[in-house]
């Protein structure tokens, strides 16, 4: 909880680098909070130019090459870095916590902590935590052999930086020349849409469930994609359900990129896609447990 609160309450500017296998990306982050108000700007430094602004639960993504602005509301499951997915999670029931020495990241002294999974359903973590206030400054995701699958860390960090909230909000509201797209998300429950997990996956609790109507639609219908998210407090898994299209989806598949695994399977007239930062065997359990009630 100390890490969780630090990620929300500290004001800072930093460069954050994520590496997974041969892939590496980086972003510049401005993060400021005043009371209950949180504003954040994330500017990609690799790949296509992109700016993401967040004001509490409002997220606006600017894609300058296409002059598109994606505007959406997101439930706050923990601010960047999004380590804790739920504040009331029972993390200690599924992970053993061990001190793992001290370190230094981006000029900041840090305590190092290991989170060791108590089963084979989830990955482990090594976390570097700023000594004074608990901000996560580096995070490694470890496989069952304690090998690093993915790591993310600040390469440069200025704590208590003079970031002005009103200045970031002014930048966020400069939308002239952009085509605004606002995807509709309709909150629902898997059971209301005719789906259920016949055997729950230990530790993973339902966090959210949405229908995603196509762009421009005003209402949802039965064939719209469904996304349900589950979390054990650290790792998350998303289940996507959509109508099966034989011309577009010709075979079942699986893939891995760093800690993120994904798989698809055909279930009756539907295509099931499962994505998460967990072992592939855990995704398989989710896919096999999903059942249509209709």
C-alpha cells in the first residue's frame, strides 16, 4: 500500500524505459498531484510519436501523425507505475515477500524487495522502492526460474519537480486540428452477457467488464466485443469475447512478448482471446474455464 500511495501522491518528472527481450521503449513522464487531483503526461520517445494525458479517470491520447485524439474514461486501478491493480487485494495469500538488499536507480537510493509466487499460476517480481517515500523506481518480472522476462525502470528521475498542473491541463485541452474519437464502453457483467467461469482461477478476482460497441454506435448489441479483466492485485488477465470470423481468424494461436502472454481459441460461434502478464498455462486455465450459459 505504501508503494501504491507513493505512485499517486508524489510529484516527479522522469524518463522511463521498458525492455522485453530484444524490444525496448522509453517515455518521458510528468506526474503531478494536488489534493485529490492527479494529472500526468506521458510522451513516447521511441516508435511513432504519441502523447498520453491523464486527469484522474479521463485519458486523452494524441496521435500527431494521424491527427487523431482518442478520448476515454478509465477506472482508476492505480496510477503509474500501475503495480497494484486493486487496493483490497490479498497479495500476501499468493506471494511471499522477501527483502533482497539495496540498490540505486536513477540516482535514487532504493530498497529491493522480492515477491515470490506461492504457486505456478503467476510470475514473480523484484521491485526497487525509493527509500524515503516508497515510489517504485524499477520493476522486474521473473519467470518460474527467476529469469528476467521484462523490466521497467527510471533512467532519470527528478522527485519533487516543479510541475504545474494547470500547464499540463492547458496542453491536454489543445485539441484544435485533431479528430476526436471517443470509444463507447458499456459497463456490464459477464453473467449478464451469458458467460461464466465454471472454475475460478485462484487469487484472480473480477475487476471490470465492458461491452465495446463499434465506433459511432449509440447502443450495444449482443455481437459487440466483451472485455472482462481479472487481477490478483499484481498481475492482470483480460478475457475478450467476439463473434468468430473464419475469413479473418483462421486458426488458434498463442504468443509471448516479455511478460505479456496471449492466446486465442474458438468456442462455438465465438473467438476467445486471453491476454495477461502470467504464464501461458494460466491463460489456458481461463480459456478452458469460460463457458457460455446461452
